[in-house]
C-alpha cells in the first residue's frame, strides 16, 4: 500500500512504529535509519495533507451551517 492510499490511522500507526525503531538506533544500521526516516517524512506529509483537507471540509461545513441560520 502506498503512502497516498493509506488511511490516516494506518499512517499514524506506521509513524509510531518508525518512531519506536528510530528511538533504538542500536538495532539499525545507518541505511536502515535513513530509509525509516525518509518513510516517516513521507507519512508525516501525507497525514498533514489529510488533516489540512479535513480542516478545510470542516470550515466549509461550518460556514454552510452558519449561512443557513
């Protein structure tokens, strides 16, 4: 599953896994650490995009509700 098709909760769960692995650097070599870091950055960006979209949708719905009053 690619980063763009993962749900927010799946991405967040994977980010937590990556964080745990990177907190224990003795179990990783440099290349593994860099790969995990890169994956984490991509997941963070995907999550941020999803949050931005949700916020935009929330704002639109709130404005629509306000205009109905």
